[in-house]
């Protein structure tokens, strides 16, 4: 059993603290938001993540996790301190380390014995050195700084944390290696590796992993665009190349671009890190360029079909950047909304979880409804931006009866072309032949 403090209770911090408590550790989570801390003390989960509420409630009842706004209380309690703080992108794409370094400065002032300080936030190469230097300005005791990047998929975060593909620990401190190995022992009993490396390599591993996955997605989106030109089917291409063990099936689904809190931020940050070091990532720059255009490719299809969109109304299914989350950061739906509203169109939107988050951004530009079929009333076509399970097997007869015309523009390729033909829909997707009604 370890005593752990987690500084920051955002997505990564809350999942980290809850999962460490689940394996028998004593965890104290710190946040500066007093109302948020009070809600968590009452058992309220402030974010949407499948199964998190169950594990969260279980560990509160077991008295293994607690919450505070008092940083000194948490530092005095813990032997391992995780920094799970925001690193928002600046205008130039660089990661803002002000939150991380601000806490590091306070750590140096408050520590009275050896601590292991763990960077859990996704940070650029060299951040561990900066954190160490900032702590040393005030520290009177020994400590170690460790890079321990997270590899969590939103919608699967609990499973990913409790059963990780691998755990990466970056440190040159042997005492810290032993402590981190003991901490992660319950998570790697099924044979997945604990990989020990230096701090810089660990920091770069996270950026490299996300940038590579973003590249796979972007490659398939380019293939999809080309398939439409030459009359090929991107689903067949995906099946053909995914069967190659050197490539694999994952992250080969074409669509309207990647979003979320990780891929866009991390790819931009890697590009900026390269520029700062005098290196130009040609592939990374191309990935960003293609993805920017891909986010509104569905809107271009709509314009090509209808022409002038002024005064028209479109139903939009899906607002989150992916299903099983309420995260709308860099969501393609937001780019589509801007483009459609800019063209004079009206939008009626539905999403199972993300509507409240979007309301705070778009205001009156979008009408929100509480049922997916209500969005279809008086709409000229349906646009699909997120592949929620509730959208995959809908009542097509009901949809056809409510829409002005049976027209669907699908940015996630969730319907079968033959079925759309039988149902009498005009169906335009990504990288596949258009079905004419």
C-alpha cells in the first residue's frame, strides 16, 4: 500500500486517483475548485467516463480516496505525488507548463522528506528537468522527478488504466524506480511490461505514440478522399491493408478527422518541440494540414449537393469528438457548426452526453433537442458527426417519415450501403460510393 497524492482532478487526475485507490492504495486528490471538491466528497463524479462512477463510489465507501483544496495537507500525507495538471496549447502550439511549474515551486517550499514527484500530464521533452530545477529552488530535502505518461482512451479509461498495454516510467533515480515498480506491480501481473527509461525518452514516447496514431487516421482519410475520386471503397481498402500484421486493423477508420484533448494538442506540441530544436517534422505538419481540411469535408459535400445553404435546416447527430465521452475539445462537429452557420444554415443537434458542453460555446446558433428523432423535424438532411451506438441501429422508417427528404451525410460511415439503397435514402459517406435515392 502506497500513500499517493494526485494534484489536479481533471480527466487524467481523477481516473489516476480512483484506479490507484482501487488497488488498495490510500489516495488524496487536490483541486483548487472548492465546489468541485465538495461535490466529489459527496460522491459526485464531475466528468463522464463509462464505469468511473462505480469504481469512484466503491473507493469512497472504502475510505481509500479523499479530496481536499489544501496542497500542504496532501504533500505531508503522500510519498508519491502525481502532477495531473492542465498543459493547454499556446497560440504557437507549445504546451503551457505554467500550472505544472507553479505547483513544482510550491512543492519545493513544502516538502519535509523524500518524495517521488511524477509528471502524469503530457509534457514536452525536457519538462522533468524544468520541474526538478523549479523544486530545487526551494527544496531542503532529496526528491526524484519521474515521467510517467498516461495512455488512456476516453471511453475506455478505467480498463486502460487497470489493464495497461504497457507502463512507461522515466527516471534515473534508483530509489524512485523501486517505488514505482512496487506501485505498478498489481497492474502488470498479466504480463504487460513495465518499461524503465530516461525521463526525456518517456516524455517523447507519449508524443510519438499519439502522433503515430494520428498519422494512421490521417493516412486513411487521404485514402478515403482518393477512393471517392476513382470509385474505390475505403472499407475494402481498410480490410485489405489491415489484415497485414505489420499494419493492423486499429486506427484505420476513415471519417471527418481526429479531435479530442490528446491528438491535436500532442501533434502540435511535437511539431513545436521540433521547431524549437531546429528540426522540421514534415510528416507531422502534413497530418495537421490534412486533418484541418477533413473536419469540414462533410460540409463541402452538403454544399455540393444543395448549393446555397441559406435558410436551410440540418439535423446534426453527435457533438462529442468520439462516442462514450462528453469531451468536445477539437470535435469535428464544432467545425461543422461554424461552417454551416457561416453559410446561413440552421442546425438542430442531439448528443447523448455532450450537449451541455456545446451550449456554453455556441449559444443560440444551435437548437438542442432531447431526442435524436426530434432533430429531424423540418430538417433538409441529417448529418452524422459521432458514431454513438444509439445512432448505429435507428428506426429508418421513422427517419424517412420525419425528414423533409431522406438524405443523410455520414461522417463516420456507420451505415451499410446496400441497406441505404433498400431503404430509399440518398446516402453520402466518406470514401465510399454515394447511394442515390
